[in-house]
């Protein structure tokens, strides 16, 4: 009667197969979390490095504001007898405009407090890295995974800010470089993304420093062409 109710004993799955099947089911989920968290960890570290580069660029803008705004007019003053009037005026114009723009951009960027953001993202990346190690050492999906998920969400919330798309794209490229068989292609893609990141960081500073020089060159050429005796 016991066999009629629960089915023939011959067709029941063995106990060890049932346990093995249930133990294998959560493994892909854990592997997915492990892969995703590795990418997020890299993205957080990439964001921290990006903010450090922005802080360095803003500091350089301050330095060049003083150097260009002071040294070029001083140079024009020292050699005023050897320079034509319009050449001295163009040098002064270029120096003052470049120095003022560089100082303004530096002040705006310094007000964004990049060092604090870099520290937050670096701390978050370190916390996620610890969770990645703990998850990698776990035996499988059991009671240990929900607490790790809670700690992961808490680490992201404490950062108070999400990384940019470029940080995530570079992290994916770094992961592909680590896993891909074609290292050369993956390395080229990573280099391209890093170049895009550098351009996004430094283009404003380059425009600030190059544009006044180009305008000054055009003014100098115009004044030189219109000078008497030309």
C-alpha cells in the first residue's frame, strides 16, 4: 500500500542524484554573480582612477594659469625693445586670456571635489573585491549567498554615486582581455576605450590652452599683414 501511494520504488530517483541535481542548480547563479561583481569591482576602480586624473588635470590648470598669465607678459616686458608693438600686444592678449580661462576651468573642476569621489569609489571597489573573494570561496548556493547580496547592495549604496558608462565599458574590456583567446584584439579594444576616456577628460583643458594661442596667432598675422610697409 505504501508502494501504491508513492509509486513503485523502482522508478524513484536515487537520493544521491536528487541531492546532486539540487546542488548543481544554484552554481550558474553564483557564477553569474561572481562575473558581474568582478566587472563592477573593475568599474569602481576605473571610476576612482578617472577622478584622480581629473583632479590632476585641474591642478595642472591652476599651475599653467600662473605660469602663462605671469611669465609671458613678463617675457614681453623684458624684450619689448626687440618686439614690435602688435607682437607684444598679441602675446599679452594670449597670456591673459589663457591664464584667465585656465584659472576659471581649474576653479570649476576643483569645486567638484574629485579626491573625495575617488576615495569613495576606491573604497567601494575594495569592499566589492572582498565580497568577490568570499563568493569565490563559497561552496555553492546556500545560506551564505543572501548575506553577501545584502553586503554588496550596502557597499553600492554607501558609494552614493554610480560609475559612468565608460568605466563599465573599460571594465568589460578588461574582463574580455583576461578571458579571451584572441588577446591582441581584446587589447586593442581596451586601448581604444582608454583613449576615449582620456579625450573626455582632457579635451576641455586642451581647448582652453590651444584656442587662445590660435586666436592670438591669427591676430598677429592680421596685424602683421596690415602693418605699414607690407
